[in-house]
C-alpha cells in the first residue's frame, strides 16, 4: 500500500525565492523546516543548492543571539563550530543527501496515521475514518505528518540540528555542527570521509551524535555493509542454436538459490540485537534478443553485525559463493554500540532513552574509527528510510529537538 494523502488536508512544500531565506523563515519550527528541507531535492551528487542554503542559515544563526560559529566548508560539507573554550566538545552530524526520488517529491504535510515507534502500523494513510480505512486503522490517532523523500532519512534530523543550533544560548559544552554530502552512496564518496582526510581537526570531539532516524531515541553502533558482484560466465551463441553456447544467466540461478536459502542471523553485541540481512540488490546480463549471454552479474549486499569485520564478511561471502567469481565493490565496517562509555551513559540518562541496535550503516562507524564515541539519535522511524512512503511525525521532530536543546544547554 502506498500513501495517498487526502487532498483537502494536504499542503505541499514548494520553495520560492532565496533558499536560505526559505529555510530561515521556519528556523523555530522543526516540522515546517523538515518539509522545507525536503523540498530542496538533494539526491546524492546534487547537494550544492541545499548546502548553500544551510550555509546561509548558519551564517545568520552565527550573527544572532547565540554563540558565534566558525563556519568551514569543504565541497558540500559544512562544519560550524562554537569556540567557547568548554572542556568538552559534542559533534552533531547529519547528511544532506537522500536516495533517489520515487514519486515522493514535492513533500507534503497532512494529518493521517503514521507508523509507530516500532513500525507496527503500516503506511501513513488518510485521517481517521477516511473512506477505505479499516476499523483498526480508524482507531489509530491521526497525526501531523511530513511525507516525502528524505523526511525520515534524514531531513528531519537536519531540521533538528538547525533549530537546535538557532535555539542554543549558553551550551555547557562546545558544539560542532556537521552537514555533509554523499552519505547514501559508495563509501569512497562520503563527505565526512573526505573531511576526515583533508581536515581531520574539523571532526575533533569527545562525543558524536548522528541525527539518523532512530525514533527520537538512541540506536547504538551500526551494522557493517559490504557489496560484492558475483559473476557467472558462459559462452555466447545464436539463441536459435543455444546448444552451441553456455547461458550465463541460467548459471546465475544457483547464485540466487544460495541467497534465497540463506537464513540471516541476529547477533547480540554488547546487549543490543543486530539483525543481519543478505540481499541481491541488482542483476544484469544479456547481449541481444537473439544471443545466448556469456556473462551475468548479481550484485549482493550483506549487512553484517558489528562483532564481525569487513574482512570476515568478505570471507563469508566468498565461501557462500564458492565456485563463482566474486569481486568486492564497496565495504564499510560496522561499529559496536560503545554505550558503556561515561559520556554515552550521560547522554542516555539525559534522554531517558532505552537504546536499540542500528541496522543501517551510519557514520557512527567513522567516528568510532576516529576514536570519538558516537550514537544515532534522530527523529523518524528507520523502517521507513528509503521507502516510497517515507515520512516523519512532526511531534517526533519536535520532541527530538527539545531533547537535544535540553542536553546541550543543561546536560
Ligand atoms: N556506503 C554505504 C552508505 C549507506 C548508508 C545508508 N544508511 C542509512 O540508510 C541509515 C539510516 C538507517 O538505517 O537508519 C545505508 O545503510 O544504506 C553504502 O553505500 O552502503
């Protein structure tokens, strides 16, 4: 089922005029700002416009009543940091890019039913009692929702960052706000990785908070991710004389069978349950409509628990696909939760949060590798990340923002 927000209660976010001004006009309204950020399309590789707008917002925030910000930029990554001389520094980071749009822009705002924190409800749908709603659906209270690509992953988190940056007056710790490009793609392109190579001091900190969707609670660590191409080879021939060839696409059936037969495990790491996933994510092959193909490539993505290294994950895949040509195309280590660190404990206590495991890959992994303990904390139900009915509850964006302001001002 896909969400079809009701026309009468729906408003679309359409940017007009200067994009920095467009965002600034909603700087004290996390829900509205989420929708406005979504309205600036920023599929990976197309982040320039949103980065310029966010930089303009940060310049205005810096000139306002809160602490001055030192604003630094590398490509489409911005770091804006306070220099108050506090004994600790908190890094709050979020990516500006999204996965490709799928008929879910322009973003919409409407009153409907959203997925609960555990994702137990299905898709957002028209408000209570709407035609076609089942009695069970009608019993779910209607909520204020922002719907569209990026709403959950992670323009709501970026809105949380910007509204908090504007609201801070006297933070108890220094804060570095990081907004970066190319998170949703090949690890080699990641803007945070580029900054870590070009200006490692920009990411200095005692604790990092990634505003990734976490139901406005804490998700610890993250699964690792690895992609491999499994290639089958054959012999080309005329398809009218197929007996003269060897069909590489037929040979790929065995690859798919091994994938379908695999049962993914859930691995408990430091008390959190990391559910693994193994999926074919693409398949390609074929020469022409009358040729037996000599090559077929199945791209496989394995999400592995943070107790395993990328090398171990690669070893597992090579064993699973014994007899086939396996080439690693992308890999990123996971991160253990690290919630036993005092600074992470303080954050959990300040939030009153019960942590869960982060199943997606996030830059918590990069911060952990840099020696900075890190957690995921942001609005949005991660079960809806990358889906065509991606959405976020406005209440959750507001709650997360309030909690972050309170942690940074009082925690
Ligand atoms: N280089 C990696 C980057 C993938 C990042 C992406 N992260 C999320 O979706 C975080 C949101 C969440 O799961 O809560 C991912 O896991 O795909 C790659 O290309 O795989």
